[in-house]
C-alpha cells in the first residue's frame, strides 16, 4: 500500500473499504500496531485489542453483506471520559484507575 494504513484520512480509508481493497480488520490492525509503537507516549490509558478485533470481525461480516454506513469500519478511539461497558474507564484520574463500568455504552 502506498500510504501506511494507520495514516489514511477517513475519506481514503472509506474509499478502500468500499472498493474492498482493504478490510476493517486490516485497518484496525495497522492502528493497533501504531499504538504499540507509540506506547512510550502514553497516549492511551486502556487498549482492548481482543474486544476491538471481535467487534471489527462483526463489522467486516456486515459490510460484506452490504450493510454499512459512511463510517462503518473506520477505526476510531474514544477518550477516557466515556463509560464503556466492561472496559477500564479512568477519566485520566488515579482515583478511578481501576474503574470498570458494568453498565455503559457498547
């Protein structure tokens, strides 16, 4: 690929997904590798690769059947101020360092 997958714009990634030149899983794996490389920056408090891969596989199945919207399959991150069910959500606070919501967004 002429441009690293993790550096694509949303528009470029969407085009590749729609043309089936790349899968959501491939895009996601590229982003996960980049997060790993930049681990020393501590830009991410919690990374959940297993959960992400599980969700992305579902997205790829839906996409193959033609069920997708403009942002379907585009990797995105959420800040630590959104409660995400069963995923550590710290709000970048030491006091909440181990907080894992049991009811929240999925």
